[in-house]
């Protein structure tokens, strides 16, 4: 694991209460966890953790973009998720539990709060509502992983790409000029790694979606022109 810059807090406790994960938690009850949190800054392409590293806590992203991926012996990198502000990742299992399941790398300058395992587990025991949010998110991730596995065997690349873009836009999209624009910059090599296909396949799939009037793209900027129509066609 590489060394990150520790960003000095401007308040006695980091403002964890601003994240959806901790909404409705009284400040007095959040304070013990907040006192243990370290806000760290990572540069673009800096490794936050490597697959197999010992679990060192949960990372809550304050700003920036993080790529989670798995490397294979044949040289392929498969991106399992791209996360942004408000998202979280990491491990909070008990001592002796399996290590990190993926590589986590900053794609842009990224600030994140690291919550140590011991303090986090004690907090979750006292805050079952937060624990349930974590479980709900893990359940959603598992469901999406199953869908992506099925997509890889049942659908062509344009359909798989459209599904993934729509999923990302639902969490990290903003309406601008009549279209739903992804707030996470994704270049073709990022999309290829997300789908586990070649960059050439992604290039052709992007062209197909543009010709159908479903997306607009320029560099790493992607806009869903008709997300409602796209959702209907994917569910049909």
C-alpha cells in the first residue's frame, strides 16, 4: 500500500455526518468514530490498497474518483466498480478475515476518510441502522454482479455498455442541457475494463449508441440523451 497524504482537519471531528451513510446519526453518537477517522489525500493513479492487503477499515470518499479492479495472470485488468463522492469501499471484517478483494486506485485527486476496523465495528454494533445501510448496499452490489455476469453471456457489447452507463448515471449523474450527464469521467479504456472487452469493442458500441441517439460523448464526458427511453429498451 502506498503512503497517502494525511489532510489536517479544520474541525475537531471530520464531518462524517455529511455523508448519506451516517444520516440521522446524532453527532454525539458519531463523535467516537469521527475521532478515529483519518482524512487522506491520494494523487491520480495512486494505489489506495492492493488485492490481498490486510483489512484496514472502510474508506468513505469525500471527493474524487476511485477505481476498484482485479488483475489476472494473463495481464487483463477487470474493473468491478468506479466510485465517487459519497461512495465507500474497503473491509471491516474481524481479525483474520480475508484481505482486500480488489485493487483500489485513485483516478483523480481524491480525499477519503479511513475508518479503522475496530472503531467501525464497535460503532456498527451500537448503530444497527447504519449497519443495515451497509448490508443493503452489499446486497445491491451482489445483485448487480449477478446481472453483469448474466449480461456477459446473454447480451451484445452495446447493450452491456448501455446498462452499465445507465447504472452509473443513476448514482452519479446530473441533468444538464436536457441530458443526464455522468459526473464520473470515463474514457474508452475505463469502459473496456468495466465490461471486460477490448477497447475496439467499446469504440464500436459507443458509435452504435450515438447513432441510435441514446448518448453523446466527447473525450471522457458521456451524456445519456434519452435515459428514460434507454431504460425502457433495456427492460423490454
